[in-house]
C-alpha cells in the first residue's frame, strides 16, 4: 500500500504515460502554478462555433487541470480569466 508521499510520484508517472512526455519528479514540480486563460472565444470562432462554446470547453479543461494538479501535489493554482 502506498502512502500519501507516493501519490504525487504515481500521478506523475501515470500522466507521463498518458501525455507521452516525461513529468519531472514530484520534488521538482512547482508548489504554485499560474495560468492566463486567453483564447477560448477565438478557439470557438476559428471552428465556426459560438463564443460561449469556447468558454464551455475551457471550463471543462479547467476541471481536468485542477484534478491533475491535485494528483501531482501542486498546492496552489491561480487562474486569470
């Protein structure tokens, strides 16, 4: 049985295999990540979708991002919208 200390390492390993990139070891990951969310409306317009659809998809992506940060042990996430 793994302890809490192993959870970020296991999450990093799982994420590495999912995205096909190497995720740094947990001790090298930042404690705080800040993201400027820009372009959701443009993304939708480029696909001939209403702007609100871009914002809806952006919100879905944020949910996944929050979950991955939690799994990786990133304590603080700042989103500028």
